[in-house]
């Protein structure tokens, strides 16, 4: 079975990292133009997922007085995380040294050794840096949906940067930078733990700490513009091919299969969520179909390089069904105001995808095959450990980061400010001037 590519590539970049011998890196002797072209394309696709994809998807879901605030948060987080990644983020996630198995060292601070001639396997290291940067940027942007319509802009920036530094980067190192979860054999091809569980848990913690929006749950808080939401969802679907197929870090059969299973899971997730709503409420909803599609994408993410088409059908359908009921549990039973269902879709979906990876990776079920001597039950145990570790770490860091942000600036806008809307309060601009 082909192992997770990114730890191997990190090892090629660092001559350490993944703990694998250099002889195990296929084709690391020179730059391959095909691989490089695909990674350049994938990088652009992942950035396309965040701005405009995620930004429009979220913007349509909030009320009209907060549309600009959500667009601004997604946009500026890309800028802020870029600076963080260049200064210390990349080296802590993929640098050698540091605390063995937990965090990288400072050898690549300010990208000082990333030159035009530096390579990472068959691609320039600069391409690997920016590809990973897009993952680091979209993850805190996902969290925005958990506290939408009530968090101060300055508090959002402080919280998200602290969270990226102390939650995202360590988990990325654990899984992709040769850390302890990679050493255990955890399978996370494109970010089930690093991105989706991590962000989903952070969104849930933020929603609990900040409290509910004024009027929730008595007042219906309907999306103000479904056209924006469905358009953003379509952009996410397209961009996700870079997210998952790009994580093969090569233009090869693994990338091709990752793209195929990503599409299958998105489609089956959308159909399942729509079907459940249709049966329960008598009408098929566009919002449900779009949300089910995103759930299918998030759930297939850790499995995309390991499973086959049959596994993708089951994973996508499971995502549509289970994530739908998770939204009902969180908002209706527990009455937690996770504004845009980040935990239910990304947190639950990421965890589900991690566990199902341990099942459908089996060759008998159409997957790439379990490690030599491994079993489904054994791999499931490893996958569960990865999920639990990420949940605990993200929850702890999220809570502490929110407390630090709240000690420095007001964490939440006032009641009257919330009624007036974050567009005017935070930015003195309107999303619509009608």
C-alpha cells in the first residue's frame, strides 16, 4: 500500500522529518514538470476554495447586515495566516529539530532556505510551501462559521492566529510532518484531523464560549442570499479537487483516484442529505443539497488517497445522513449556536471519514490495502486515537486562545451592535447599499 505522501515529502524536504529512509522516496532526484504543474494548479484551486468559495458560501448563510463581515474575515485570514506561515508556521510544521514527534524546529524560519533551487521530492520546495499554506489558511476560515454574526473583528484575528499557531501547526506536524501520529501509522490523506476535526472542534468551543446570537433559537435566522451560498458551494466542489487530489503531491494514479472518489462522495452526500430533508419535510431543499455536498467533501478528505469508488459511495452517503442528524442534535437538542454548522459538518464529517478510512482502505473493499500485517480493527484503533488526540488538543487550545483574546479586546459585540450588524460596527461599510 502506498503510504501517506506528505510525510514522505516532508522527509525529502528536510532530510529527516518522516523518519523514512531516502531510498523510499520515489523520484526525488529532480523536479518533474508534470508534478509541478499539477501542484501549482492544486494550490490555486485550494485558494479558490477559501476566497471566493468558502467566503461566498458563508456570506449567503448569514443575515444581510453581516454579509460583509464574513467576507472580510475569510479574506483577511488568508492574508494574516500567510504572514504567520512565512515567518514560523512552515518551519514548525515541517522543519527538522524541535520537539521530536510534537513540533518542528526553526531551521526554515522566514523561509530562509527556500530558494529557487530547493526541491521537495519532484517539485520545487516553494510550491510545497505555498500548497501547504493554502491548507493553513482555509482551516481557521472554516471556524468563522461557528461564531458568525457576533464576534469582534479584532478578537477574531487574535483568536484565529493563536489557534493556527498552537493548534493547526502542531497537528499538521503530528500527521504530515513526521510526528507521532504519522509514526503510529494514522491515515489522513488530505486533512480529516488536521483540517476538519481540528476546525470543527474549535468552532464548537467558540460557539459555547461566546454564547448564542440574540434571539436564538426562538427567532429563525435564515440565509439572506441562497444564490451566494449555492455559488460558493459549487466553487468549493471544484476547489476541493486541488485539496484532495493535490495531496498526492504528484500527477499520477493516486491523484486521479483521489479526484474520482472526491466527486463521488460529494454527489452521494448531497443526494442523501436532500433525501432525508425531502422525507422529513416534504420538499427537497437547495441549502440541504449544498450542505450535504460539503459534508461529503469533508468526510472523504482523509480517505481520498486510500479508498476506491465503492468506499466513496458509502462514505458520502454516510456523511449526508450522519452530519444531517448531527446538526439537529447540536442546534435543537443541545441548543448550541454553531451558526453555520461547522462542527456538525466538518468536525463530525472529519471524524467519520477518519474512521471509515480504516475500513475501506482494505483491498477487499476496493481500497489501496492495509499495511503489511495490519487489520481493519487495528487500523480503526489508530484512526480513533488520531481523532481523539485532535479533539482534545483543539478543544484545549481553542478555549485558551479565546480567553487570551477576550483578555486583550472585547470578545463579542454588544447587544445593540449585534442588532445593527457587524458590517457597520466592525467595518463602517455595508454589504449592500440599496
